[in-house]
C-alpha cells in the first residue's frame, strides 16, 4: 500500500491502543487494529473495545480469516457487533485491494 504511511504502535501504558497509526495522501490519520481469526469469533479486549467506542471515526479492525483465507475490514464503530457476531458480521471491505482503496480514499 504505497500511498499509506503505517506506523506500528508499541504502547505498554495505553492499553487498547490500536496496532497501527496510519496516514494517507489526503492528510487523513486513521488507526487499524490487526486480528487473526481461526474460526468465526474475533477476540477484542475490553480496552480495545473501549478505544473503538470512544473513537468511532476513522478507526478500523482488520481481520485475517484463516478459515476464509481472506482479509476483512470492519469500522471501529461496529466493534461491539463484531465481538457479538464474529465473522458473520458483514465487513465494509473484503480483500486487500478493497481495503487499500478504502484507506487511500479516506478524507477525500
């Protein structure tokens, strides 16, 4: 994703902080939590859920589904639904190409 700047956040003091701070060519910051799902469920800690509830805009959860062999992107504002429904919840984007287009056009 050459048009996106990704910064890996290693934060031991602020529990729940997403894994990536991202910035696109439209001068838009956004965050992305990275998850791997082996089955249907997507596990988010209470701190991660709290972060996304408090920051519902321009926050995302990117799930790599081992079962479906694809990547699914969810908006952070839907984190409670994601925890409740797992991968049965409809993603806003499927696959890396669609995710890249979404990230690239944020703030346009």
